[in-house]
C-alpha cells in the first residue's frame, strides 16, 4: 500500500513539474499539451468547434514523438500517468532441450536429531570462564572511564574558577591540555574496548570449533545424519534430543580455553607450536650400482 502511494505521489510530482504555467501559455500561443484543447486568450470568447481538418498531404512533415518508457517520454515527450504501458505480447523462442541426467545415488534415509545451542553454551564450563573473565574486564574498563570523566570535570571546574586571574595565553594553554587529555583518553578506551572484544571472539571461536566436532561425534554415535536446531522444531520426542550429550562431551574435551591476557590483542600472540613430525628416511647420497 505504501509503495503504491509513493508511486502515485511520484507520478503527480512529475506531471506537475512538466505542466506549463499560465504565463508561458500566454506568451507562446503555439505551445500545447497533448490530449488537452488549447485555451482561448483572456478576454475572448471560445470559438465554436471547427470542422475536422482534412488529412495532410504525404509531402507535409509529420512529427513523431519518441517512445515512452515506464510512462515517461524522452526528449520532448510528456508523462502518461493515466494510460498503462503497453503489454508485450510476443511469442518466445522455443525452450532449450533438457538432456536426461544419469541416474544418481539416492540420499540415505534421514535420521534426525535436535539440539539447543544456547543450552549447550550455558552448560559449557569454558563458556562460563569466558563470560566471567570478559565481564570483569568490561567492568574495569567502565570504572576507569568514569574515573577519567570525573578528572575532566574537575579540570573544567578548576579552569572556570581560575579564568578571572589567568591571561588569555594561560587559558588557551590549559584548554589545550584538557582537550589533549580527553582525546588521548578516548583513544585509549577505544583501543582497550577493541582488545576486549577481540579476546572474547578469540575464546568463543575455540568453543565453536570444538562444538562442531562434538556434534558430529555424538550424531555419528547415535546413527544420526541430520541435526536441527531445537528452536526451529515445533514438536519432537526426547529420543531425538542430543543437547545434554553434546554439553557433557564438550565439557570433557574442552573444560577451558586460551584467553589472551588483559590488554593483549590475540593478533600479537605467538602461534601454537606444531607437533613434531616423524623424521623422514634420508635418501641415499648416490644411486646404487646396477
């Protein structure tokens, strides 16, 4: 409904913008609007309708209006808001032939399981650890920001009290110092907040990676080949639900995760050391004699 009203308003605006003002009609008597009769000049009575004119000779030039697209004409054309655009009624070319596909292997019979991801995350010991550590860092950041704002207010109040006995240069110096302190503190708080968010994403990514593997492991143990989110299922029996099994197995495999220290970005951490690979058998220095 709103879209149709917007289209009607746009068409009305186009018609009003392309309409001819009364002054232009009086100055240019040859200008006319297609579909409308030419109004007589002011003070003159309307002339009776003339007889229909004869068809012009073939030699007389005929002006052809440019084609209209979407109800609005091109150069020299006028919008036609009343008549709909002509419908295309042509015969399409024949459709392409679809070759027969080779017979493929049918998918296995679906053995469905359901699982609640929020419930697993709430039961995860590693997720509880991440929530506690990240929450403490955010609380500390908020406290530091409030303390810094209190210092700004004190500096502003001190400057207001001493303004009468300070010179203009001293006032500008103290104002510049206050502004620089505010700018630097805001940049530091933004950096700390960014590092906290990166640490949370780094820790949760470890849980997500292990959770996917655990879901696959539990589903294979139960013979399931399709696991759905429990929130998307309207009705299921308890035998389909593997939430508790996944949460229990996740706590066994991943009871804790690596969280970067406070103020340290995960990007600056050293990559984990790779497991030593088995030594390859050294190739002989020279080829054996035949």
